[in-house]
C-alpha cells in the first residue's frame, strides 16, 4: 500500500511565474498539507529555464518523490532532470495548459490535489524522446511550433491562454506552409504536412485534442499529420480538434508508431515539446515504454480509442 510518508525525500519544484504567479502561492499550500500528513517536504522555487532540471539532477537518495507545482513546462524540466529509476514524479496543476494534470485527473484545488497524491498509486507511463529530450505529453511541429516559438520569444513573466490569441489570429490571416515529411517506424507516412503532432497524451491544451486517441500506457506514440493549404482545411481541422474527433477525420493522416522522423526541406521549421519552444527540424522521436513512475489519483484509468 502506497504512503506519502514512505519516501526518503519529497521535493516540490515550483515555478513562481507559472500560471500568472499561482504556482508560488499553491506550492506553499501544498507544502503545508503534505507536512501535516507526515511527508518530509523540501521546496525549490525555480529561478529560470533549466534550474528545475539542474536541481532535480543533483537529488540523491533511492526513494524520492519529485512534485512539479506549475504547468507542463515545469514537469518537463523535472522529467529531464530526474533519475527515473530512483524517482517517482507527480504534478500539482498551476500552469496555463496543464495537459498532464488533465490526463491524470488531478484536481485544481491544492488540498484536493494533495489528497489525491496521498491516496493514489504510482502509474507507469510511457516517455517520448525527441532528439534526446524527454517529453510526457506532446511534440508539435509546423503551425503550432511557430506559434509557441513566437509567443515565448515575446513573453513576459506571466503567460495565460489569452496570450496565444493574437498569434492564432495572425496564423489564420497569414498562413504559412511548412512542407513536412513524416516517417513512422521506418516507412514513409505523410508528405507535405503543415502540422505534425506526436502525442503521448490525448489532450493538447484547453479543449483542443490533436492526438485524441493517444494513451500514455500503450508503448506507442500517436502521430497526426495535416495539410493545411486552404482556409477551409484550417477551419475544418480547428473544428475537429475542438470536437475531439481528429483521429476520425479523413483530412488528416493518423497512426501509431514507436519511432517517428519529422523533416522538411524548408529552413528552420520550429517544433515545441510539452508546450515549450524546443528547436528546429529534423526531429527523431522515440518512445520509452513504461519509463516513468507518476503518482496518479486512484481514478486514473487510461482509455484507448481506436483511430479510423
């Protein structure tokens, strides 16, 4: 039987700027609630990009719990810094997108989230790797990669979903083609794609689902490729994403694979990982099945949906 008191160390990694400053306040509430339950809690407030990864990489001990208090970017840092053989990871949502938290069914309220962690059990989840960098939820290239790149280049301390709106409007009014090719498990899968998503989770952010049939426990990644050459195609894709049926749409190519290669002859095609600008193509992506233990609520139950 799992107990939060069994861990040698419980480290909270809080991004004070995540979710418009909510993470800093929520981390204090989480720390108090965990200490009341007998957990040996320590807390680190990140000072900038890379600090969370560096801190977790220096963590010693053989039975540690590392909790990200923030968004998907904060969790991605601890995922890339942690020794996955020695550490169990978890998240208390306090960010903008909170994709992983939604996948797990984590409560937004701090006290309820702590209750879920204390009564939950570690679940073995798959981990994606893009050019060596781990991700838990999604890789995106082309349209969304460019939006995320431009947003993060211009962002201030705070980031909300409203910050994305001007870039979405600009993309709709001045669309750009990205001409990407995709190989799945060594075979050509798609050509001339403008949006590619490789998902380990079904959610993408808000009501949007780019890989709605993805399951983080099946040992595979879902691959969605779309050609968006006309306004009608872009509107149709947006509607399918909002209705969570993109895996059934005839306008996209959708499959599952263990290895994915995304490339383009266009210069500097940007991609994002777990909602953070991460580089430019090409991208070699693989899955490490059941590679991470994530503390999940008792209600967590992955549901596998089949693509068409």
